[in-house]
C-alpha cells in the first residue's frame, strides 16, 4: 500500500523543505546528486514519521522505494544519525529499488530518514514509502473548500486536484462551496462540484460542505481554506493514514500545519491551544529548513483544536457532535475542536501554504473575534466569570481608543452587547445581512487632508511604560502636531504618544485611513466598561446557561438545512 510519495520543490522554491545536500539540485524533473557527495532526505516533506506511524497506525514494516540511475549506497537512519539498514545499488539505467525497515523500535515522535551517498553522478526520478497491511478500512474522502471571490487560488487548487484524481484511484469528491457565487458551475465535473451558496461566511460554507459530503456518502471530509496552496501529496498522505489507523484512533482529527505563503519554510501553527479564553499556536514561527526543527516538530504537545485551513475528520462527527456554530467567521474551528474533544493527529509533511493574516485584515473582524470567543468561553469554560470578561473588554477598547481606532472600540462594545442578548440573537439574525451591516460600521473616513501640515513620522519610537500609562497615553498633555504611520496589524499603543493624527497603513504601506485624536473617548471607555460590568454582573450566569441549553439547536443539521432552504 502506498503511504506517500517523495515531494520535490515544484510549488515552492525552497529546496531544504525536501532535501539537503551541498552538491544536490532538482532540475529537469529529477534530483541530481554529484559523485562523492550525500543527499539527506531528513526534511519536512520527505522524512518518515516513524514514531507517529507506530503510535497511530497498524503499519510495522515500511519499504522505501526509489527510482534511481547511478551507483550509490542508500541508508535508512534514525533521527540521531544511527544507521538502521543500508543497500548498495548500481543502475546504468533508471530502475526502482526497494529498501525495507521496521518501525517497531521507533520512539514516540521519532523520525527516520533516507540518505543517499552517490558513488557516481546519480539521478533520482521519484520515490515513495509503502507498507503491506491486510486490514484496511474503506475510506471515501471528501475535500471541501469554502471560498468567497478567491478565483486566483481556488482554480489552481482545483486543477491540481483534477490531476491528482486522474493519477490515483482514490475515492475522492471535491466540493467547492462558493459563497460569492462567482465561479461558473461549468467547472464542475465527476470529481469537483461547484455549489453556489449564500454568503454565510466560513461557518456556513463548511457546514454546507459537511452536509453535501454526508449526503454523498463520504466517510471523511477535509475542510480547506480558499487561499491556500495545496500539494496534493498531502491528500494522499491523509488518505493512506486514514486507511490504516488503529481502531482506537478512528474518531480523530488529522490536522494540517500552516506554512507561510510569503516565507515558505516558516511554520505558523501546528495545532493550537485554548486555555478557556486565549488562543496560542503550537510550533509558532519554526524554521522547517533545520534538521533540529523537523525532529522537534513531531514531538510537539497535543493540540486542543485544529484550524480549518486543513482539517480532516469523520463525517459521522456531524451526527455525533453537530455542525459548526453559525458564527459567520472566526473561532468556529476553535469551538468545534473543543466541543468534539477528539485526538488531533499532526505529522511532518501534512501542511499547506496559507497567506498571512496581515493582508486580510478587516475592521469588522474584531466584532466576530470578541463575540465568538465570549460564546466559546460561556459554552466550554465554566470557571471564567464576570471579572475576566470585563478585564478583557477594558483592555481591548482601551487599546483601540489609544490607537484612535474608535470605530473598532465601538464594534467590540457591540460584540459584548450582542453576546449578552443571548442565543436568541444568533437564531434571529440573517448572518449574511448582519455581516453587511457590521462591515458598514467599520468604514472610517479616508480623508487624508485632515493631516494638514502635521509632521509625518514613519518610524515612531516606543515610549517607556513609566511615562505612557501614568499619563493615560499622553492624553494629560497637549497633543503634538504629528502624524504617526502605523500598520493596521501593529497594536503597540506606546508608539502613539501625544500624536494628534495616526495614518493607519495597509500591508503595502499605503494609507487605509487617517484618524484624529479624541480625548473624550477615554471617558467613553470608562463609561462603557462600567455599564457592561453591571450588565454582566446581573445577567451573565443566565446568559451562559441559555447558550449551553441552545447549543445543540444552533449547531444542528436541521438549523443549517433550514438556513440553506430559504
């Protein structure tokens, strides 16, 4: 049985994700190794996660197969460099050779890897890892993209999946849930189905994908973001893993790592943790070109949830645990992972490249982030009460007020107020229409003329804590006729000290909008915090119970079927 094939730097030009060798290169569709030099496949995509295959699957003996021309010695090594086995080969023409090894002695999280010592100039044309197992499950895999006007990405991923389905005889059905209804349905074929959907956000798009997969008879589904770059070898690896899982891991998530599209070797997240209120990524900002990083990456702590840029799970979860909450966007994947409480399997080589979040910033996202994390906490963390929630409210609206992003502070207050209206709010609104309304509230003036003759400072200094906070961000002093340039993703308030204006810039450096200092807003922050504090004090326990008692209704198959039938 084929587990996965060797990958090469075709989609991204970063060779050390695939191989390491001083006199090795990938040209003319083959890996070229100079005589007398070594090429190591102790790489993120081509090493073998022996410890995880031992733990999660029925595999015991593995065959590494390689199509090679030339004379070489092939080693299979443990992560510490010790040799497990080796084989001498001498091929005057391209031939496939096999070298077998056992994973029965692999330690938890240990990786094994091949290394090729070239005794002449060698060319490697392809390679794979395979195993022989009698007991294999029948898997019918669905892949569901949720997209909104991202043709640049989605069409190229569709093309790769079409090629993949022609190459491998894998039961695969791809659903492209088009929330923008901009993809022509003529792109549908026997493998891929385009489904025009109302703009109900990621939660509605993924709920629709799960519904379609269940109706089509698929056993498992992969949720995929629309702005990823997908190496289809990842689909093959996921499928084969599902086929040979041990029964005790049948009800598991398989999670894909997010790698940065802009910096292809940099890992953003390998699963994530949720402490009841805050999120933190696992394996954040790890350089996967380094051997030590690859070794440690398979030993990371277990995750609490898996983000939906690449997340695979049984379609039966819909019946067992329900469907996504109607959050529109943000934190629906967090809530679903916490609700299901099932193992999350991550593994070197199961990953996608995903655009960074800096270029995707939209002001009204702040509303969803705050409202949805409040709901998640109410549903799944009974120990968090009024004080923690109010403290976070005060911190958030103070920060945005000091950044002069007053409309964002107001959206956060609205998120708290809407949360306190209880689940009836979620049940009563049209989530697509409400998103349009929220978006209209997050459109500040872009009149740059208000800056006048103010001095524009592109690299503001960070003021000392001891000066900034006792002076309420400099608000007890007269403001200076200066304009601070600040990226939208930069929330370091101490850069704004005594600034009369702030030019909030996009990722390309252009102005998104310009704001002017409003000192009275600090009194507004205090007033809103006190108001919501008393609201939480009198109503929070009742509201939390209402969310808990209505969760099944909000995340039910019936809820989404009714929504899509409108």
